[in-house]
């Protein structure tokens, strides 16, 4: 029998499990590909129950941008197949036609299309909806105050249901669609999202918040913030640290270092140079999050950070691991474009070896585009994600010590 929300959130109901989901536009479908083997393995452990969902296993699911879309859907009890179906519609519908130049005059895409796509799943449900089956955390950036927001459905949270005289709009009454749109409002892709924050005694809005993508903070990879949610007393979760008490699965959307030719960069207009700098910042904070989480744990399959420190295998700066942490992701390798037919064929990339066939350079490059909603690209992202997921997930991961008690009996 699925756990209640109270059982998921209470610190007194055993070990806790967290699922952290990165941002990355349409590459969220790659995340879903990686989650498919995970869901299949956990369903096997659950006795093959066709009704099993990741919301039955994970006690807190949190995400940023596209990760917030997936987190919201999974927390409502949707299966991975149902989420993939949503993304296969969302990709071409939302990113199929540009609305502006995406830099100087108008955001590249129409957020109304994304709202309609989200509404088909989230409807008018709020953060306090009883339809949410497990803990949920959504990350966004409030640009007018410069604060990074993490909004959760924990009933003891300070802003979840504040006193009416405070004038603060309760988090539990925010619509999931609005929160997810705020988390996914990537600069240059979508316009900022405006949400009413405070009200007067007659419930008239007196303050608005202006939100952009949660990636415009340190939380595109939300694992560090979710770790703090679990342990920092102010957040009220009150969970216990330790590799036997707390586990986290952190899923990326494919990693590629965002390099750019220096001379070409100098020749770009300031707006485009700013876009490149923002992407580089997001990559850095994303990788730093993985590094810090690995530093507090002892992953079964550590992720390579850089050439200086390698993959940190066996490194745990806290002495005793504070959690069981595993990063699941894949490097989106590229190869040089052939200029002449006589050019030597480059060796297969790790990605090509993983799926068992060669791809042309243009196809490989396109995999990292956050707005490539073409069906062929989406299908390939799912295939790559599933292949990557199978290299991490098996009978030993997630660690069986975190199996639900009823599975053991």
C-alpha cells in the first residue's frame, strides 16, 4: 500500500529517499530515459506491481526548470511512460516555432504554449493538493529581490500556510502550473513569470514577484539544496544524516562543457556574449553541486569532475558519509565535422559506443540543444538516456537497504 504524505515526510518513519532532477529544456526527456530503468528495477522489487510509481519509493522529489516539470508529474503519481508521452507532445508544440529573436527584442518561445502543455497534466492543482503523493520541491529565481526560491509542500514550512494577518500568500495555494512556469522561465527562451506574493486586508495583491528559471542561481542541479532541505532545521523536514538513513539519486540532462572560440566570442554582440557567460555559469554550478555531494558521500559509481581531481573515488571530506549519493548522467560527446570525404573517420565517442552505432557530428551536436524539440532528436535522447540509466541501475542500485519494508517481507 502506498505511503501517505505524512509517512513520506515524517522523520520517524525510517530511512529517506530523495530524487533530484536537473534543468535542461527538452533534454528532460533524456532524464526520463534514465529514470525508465530505475522505475523498472524498483517495480521488479515491488513484485512487478503495475501500479508502482516512483512517488511510492522517493520521499522527496525536487527539480529545477524541466526537472520541476518532471518532479511535479512524478509527485502526482504519473509513470515514466506517461511523462515521456507528455514530453513528446511538449517538444514540438512548445519549441517547434520561434516567436522572437531570443536575445534583443523578444523571448524566443511563447510561454502560453508551455502553460497549455502543463495544464494538461497539472490542471488547477495547487501545492497543497491532496493529489500530491510525496514530498515535492520546486526551484525558481525571484529576480526582483535576487533570492533563490525553493517551494515545498511540507505542511510545517514557514510559508506553507502562514497566518492570514501576515498578508503573505500561502505556498499551499500556489498553482503548480504557475510554480513550474516560474522555474522554467529560462532567460532568452521565455518571458519572466509574475506571481502575486502579498495581499492587503481585503485580499487585494499589493506585491508581485518576478521569476526566472531556477538555473539562474546555484540550483540548476538542485541536489545541494535538497540535501539542505532534508537536514537544515529551518526547513522542518528534520531527517537524519548518514549513509544508512538518507539516499539521493541525482539525475542530469546530459553534460557538455560549453566552450566557445575566443576570437569568435570577442566578435559577438554583448547580448550573445552574456548568453554564453550564463551557460558557462550554469555548467560550473551544476558540476560543483555534483562535486560537493560526492565529497559528502561514497558513490558506487562516482562522476568525473575534471582533470585535476578526477572522479573523487574514495574521497569523503566529512569522514563518515552523510548520505548515499549517486549521480546518473552522461557526457554528450561530440566529434569534428568532416570537411572532405577523404578525412579520416574519427573514433566512436563514448555515447556512440553506449548505443552501439555511429552518429554524424551534426546529430551529436544537436543533442545538447535545450530547444531541439524535433521528434528524431527527442527519440534519440530517450534512447541515450535509457542506455545510460542501465549502466547505473541493477539489483545493487538503488542499494537494497533502502527497499521499502513491505518488499523485504
